[in-house]
C-alpha cells in the first residue's frame, strides 16, 4: 500500500556564528534529507534575525523556512537529525494545511437599493 504524501513546512534557526559557507552547507544538508524522501517546494532564507529570547547566550539566529511534500515518516527523521546537529539552535516541523479558497461571489447585494 502506497503512503500518501502530505505537505509540511519546517523552520529552523542556524547558529549565526557559522561562516556563510558553513551556513549554506547546513541548509543544503537538510534540503538533501528532505529531497531524498520527498520533494522540496520552496526554501526561503530569512537571514539573521533577533531571537525572542537568548539561546546559549546568543541573541540572533539565521532563520530558514522550507516547504516540502513527503511521507509521514520523514518529519520524525528530520526532527531527529535537527536534534543531533550542533549548529541548529531551534527547529520545528509542522504539517501545512491545504490552501482554502474563498467562495466566489457572483453578485453583490446592496441593502440600500431596495
């Protein structure tokens, strides 16, 4: 029986003390893990931003958002690898909801016209 692919997104914060090349390598590592068992839809690098609270005496982090489709087993593996990677300060993987479209409005009724 074939597993259904679901839409997910992950946001992770990379240690800002890493060099630009090392930061790119960390991002490529996680996109490669996702691409191995799913499809990467979009990678948005938000760059260095201030953290809401200090983590390991750091007040900034390099934020990355990745949207992807994968089987239900991939988020667990992704969270496991985030947990053992020293250069990741924080991470979260969530299932993305399907985009809802607003119902089409054919006519606009003006209450004052009656």
